[in-house]
């Protein structure tokens, strides 16, 4: 056995534990990468396990115009690369793997990935969120054949084609505006008669000649064989059904937090978002959560990054005091 020190606390752990990390950060979106920067500058040599999306959801979007410090906007993936570079400069380490299992029952916490097992005195969870599906007939079968959840990734394939976008929030409008660069027309299908998106985005969308709206409607089925051909719509007020021909269906109807791995350990709300206190502490001392994994309200790069920084500051204090 060897002694593990955590502030004033001392704990015996098996000798075969080759290395216990001070801090492991799960996820490499704005929250995780900002946490990595702050933890690295506190000389904690944080290890970031990136998952599949280095840069997180932000890397899926073409331009980010509302992250301070970039008056002309910045590419989504470019911003992620800059975050990473800055954290690496101060000693953050990166493991390009996916977390498959955790054990938070005792310190050191155990984290398994596809290829390795890690131990950590503290953990910051910043695994973000994943896009919600429509869950209608044809959606799964035609994903990658015209059904998409990322305009930046797939917009290019829809040059001079007709597409529909589902949703009424910021993402739906941002993506719709971006998709007008390629598509001949973008029809936004929204289940209500008004949008949730911010006013500037609404004005841009209403003024864009390529964008039109179908209100109070949902997609009941996506039809096509090797590619999307049409969607069947239902008007939720009248119950009337109609068919709309389209080459693509882009879905932007919110996100579900990537928190399944932590369900048996951490307190969560009814939608699966991790519950933290104002210091981004979870119910387990030494485990912190930051970004969209615990925030279903702000959902921005700047707010997620801020929470990541806060989590690293709190984790540093925890490691110093064991409190
Ligand atoms: C299309 C689009 C456009 C957007 N545009 C803007 C914008 O213009 N301005 C703005 O402020 N915000 C924008 N946002 C929102 C912004 O991107 C998010 O709020 C932000 O990325 C959330 O950061 P996060 O770090 O909490 O989570 P995410 O960005 O979701 O990152 C999650 C990270 O966790 C990793 N991960 C997940 N599961 C695992 C696992 N099992 N093991 C290891 N790692 C894992 C992922 O690989 C990823 O690195 C946009 C979002 C989208 C989808």
C-alpha cells in the first residue's frame, strides 16, 4: 500500500496504482478545455479525456460570433484548437479516448476508457450534451442519407437542394441561416406559432429570402429509400396531414446531457442534468461538473467555459484542503 494525500486527509491505496492523477477532466468542449487551462495554471497537470469531439459542440458550428475577444467571429473548431493549445502550454495532457465507466465510491476515483483505466483524486465532468432525435419513422434509416444534426458538417452536401429544418431555438435559426449558403431553400418547421430564438437571429431569418416557415407543425415521418425524398407533416392545431418534398432534414430540437455513466453516483434532475451547488460541486466531494452537462439554461460557449474555470478553481481548493 502507498499513502495518498488529499489536503489534510491521508488514505492508503494499493501499490500497483502506478499513478494517481491530481485531476481528470472528462470531456474537451469549452467547459473541459477551460477547466484544463485553469487546472494546468494551478500546476495540477490535468489529464483531459476528450471523447469523440475535441472542442465539443462548438466545433460543429462554422462561426462563433458571441465569444468575447473575437470581434470578427471565430471558427468553431478553431476556437477549440486555441483552447487546447492554451491549456497544453501550461501542462495539460490529453487522452483521445472515450470514458466507458466510472467508480466514484471511493478516492482515488476510477475512470475506465475503451483502452485504459485511470485513477484521480478529483474529477471534473464536462461531457456536455447530445442532440435530441425526432424519433419518427424513417429518421434512423435515413440518418447520413439526408437526415442530419449538424449543418456545418453536412451543409455542403445540399448545394442547390431544398431542405427542411426542425426547431425554433437559437441553434435552429443559426443553422438555418448557415444552410442558406448551400441550399436553394430552407423551410423551418416549428411546432409552435412563434420562435424561442433570440431577436437578432429571428430578424435575420425573417429577412432571408431563402427561409420560409411552416408553423404549428411536426414531422410524422421521413420518407425515402437511399436518400430523403419527402416528409409527412401534421398540423398540431388542425390535425391535418400534408406531404412536403425535400432533399434533407436537419434536426435542432435540443439536447440531452451525456450523464448516463454517472447515474448511480450523482444527483440529477428529471432530465438527467447533474445537480451542483453554486460552486459547481456535485453531491460527491471531489467530483465537480461544468457546462451543458449541468446547465440546461444558458448553453453557450462563454458560460460553459466560465463554469469550467470555476470547477477547476474549486477542484484546486479541494485538493489543497481535502474539504
Ligand atoms: C450547431 C451549434 C451551434 C452553436 N453555436 C454557438 C454559438 O454561436 N455561440 C455559443 O456561445 N454557443 C453555441 N453553441 C452552444 C455551445 O457549443 C455549447 O454551449 C458548448 O459547446 C457546451 O460546452 P460543454 O463543454 O459544456 O459541452 P460540449 O461542447 O457538448 O462538449 C462535451 C465534450 O464531452 C466529450 N464527451 C462526451 N461524452 C464523453 C465520454 N463518454 N467520454 C469522454 N468525453 C466525452 C465530447 O467529446 C466533448 O468533447 C452551439 C451549439 C451547436 C450544437
